[in-house]
């Protein structure tokens, strides 16, 4: 969205502010989505070529999309933040951001690691041998930091009857670069990945960031494959699954898919029915409460991330935290007082199961097509006020 158009569309209602995880910690409007729009307005009006003195405003953001989803003017503030981060990377770079870019260019992942897949994952057959047309896209964070998740996912998919392959030289999807503001570098990676990933019809992702990146950027670059998140696979198999956790569970809903793809508004409640005693990070408005790990915040403001975790869990009694996002997983692992697991670690298959990835779940289509349009409340109020004033004028 054009910055000028965004500042003109903003009602300054502040609805976004009270859904913002950064605002919940700092209680300073400057760092809220509304504050970001005000900062952009200031930059435009003063005709500044670079926003260096406002750098913290645009980097203090989880890119969780809460503000975009709740916005009555439908302003994509996430897109604007990334755009201004890109400008700041040229004039006021952050060392940790630069290190991520350097690692990906040098090693193909953000973690300065040359290691291949975890040993259990490499037991699956390669595409040349088995001609599998479904790829399990593991993602950099799980691949290099969380091998225990690989084990549980591979086991789950094998037992579910899904034939798939993995790539020992799996490329980075580029999502982290896009989020940090290295937009052009992310696009280059997306285009380069096409020749590798177009060998497959289906791609199963384990990370919301990978899911979004492969669906949006690679799609615009000529990709032919269909992308699914592991939650979609679990949803298809839910009637033959049960949880191996007997204690209450807190499910951390992944912001970066729930707020960007409407079908997960149906998928996640259905998946949660597998757990006998489950609460979720959805608030009273049905919006997921961010854990604080997204948008590169651990690279920029670690103190914020820990404070956000405290706020999120301050009234949550469940000791078992389950998630389907590797960044949420890593974040909650910092808490010694809680048990954290990836969702496939908690699922037992109770009967014969064979998931057909080719089938289309019509309920998703109906859910998306028949979803009621968001009521633009402030606009309704504006129209009501304008109508009331006109009536008064004509009645005089």
C-alpha cells in the first residue's frame, strides 16, 4: 500500500493499538501500529529522505498481522513496516540483521551452519529414486536447531500413509530476509528456488513463515506447486488422532498463518478438539496473542521478548505448551517452568489412516467464500454522523 494513501485512510481510532504485542509491553503509543502510521505521516510531511531517527519505531514490530486484521480501514501496516525496514537497512543497518543476510548468502541458512538434515529425516527416499511428488519442506530453524521436531513429523507422516521426500540440500525460503527488510534478496532467493521446488506437486511446511513465503513470493515468481502447513494434514486426520497428553494444554496459535489465511480460523479450533483439556492464545475477539518471537524481534530487542512471554502466560495455569510454529517453540523453551512441544509430538494414531493430499476439503472453500465481510464500524459511524447532520440541516 502507498504510504500517503495509508496515512489518509487511517481513522486514528486506536483499535490496532490494543491488539499490538509491542504496545502491551511498552505501553507507548509511539511503538504501536497507530504510532507507526503517525511516524510515516511525519516523514512524508517533513519530506525526509531517510527515517534514521525513527528506526526503533519500525523495528519494534512482530509482523504478527494483528493490526492489519483488526484495522477497519484495512491498512496493511505489516507491509509498510517491512518497506521502511528496507530503507533503514541502507542508512542505519543493524549488526544482527546483517549477520543473518551474510549467513544465508554464505551457508544457505541464517544460523552459520553447514550441517545437513537430521539422520532420521534422511531415511526417506529421494525424488529421483521414488519419484515422490510431495516434499516435506523442513525449514531452516527446525532443520538446524530443532531435530526433535523432524523426528516426530517424519514419524507422523509415515504412519499417516503419506509418501513424501526431503531434500538434504533444502534451500532457505527467504522469509526471514523479507521480514528484516532485505526485500530484494528475498525475491532473488524465491526465484532461485522455483527450479528446485517446481519438481513437486505438493509441499508440506512446518513453519508459518515458510508457508507464507512459498505461497506468496514463490507463487508470484511462477511456482506450480500447492503449499500446505502441517496443521492442514492433522486436520484431515483428526478423527483418527488423540492426544498423548492427559494434563491441560495451552496451544499457542501461530499468528503468521492464522492472521493471513482465513481457512485456519476453522482448522485450528477443529485440531484443538483432539486435546481433552485445551486453552488457546486466542483472545476474546478471536485474535491470537503473539508470543513475541516473530518479525526478527529476538535479534533486535531480547528484553521485549521475555517481557512479552510473561504477559502472555501470567494468567495461564497449564504447564504444557503446544505449538505448530518453530519460533514459538524456541521462544517458550526459554521458560524452565513449562513443558514445550511441537504438535506432532503429542499425537497418537488410533485407527487405520490414509490421507489423500489430492482431495479438496470443501468446507474450507465454503468457509472462505461464505465468511461474512468484516463490518467497517468506524465508517458506519462516520456515515451515521454525516446522515444525522444532513437530516438536521434539511429539517431546519
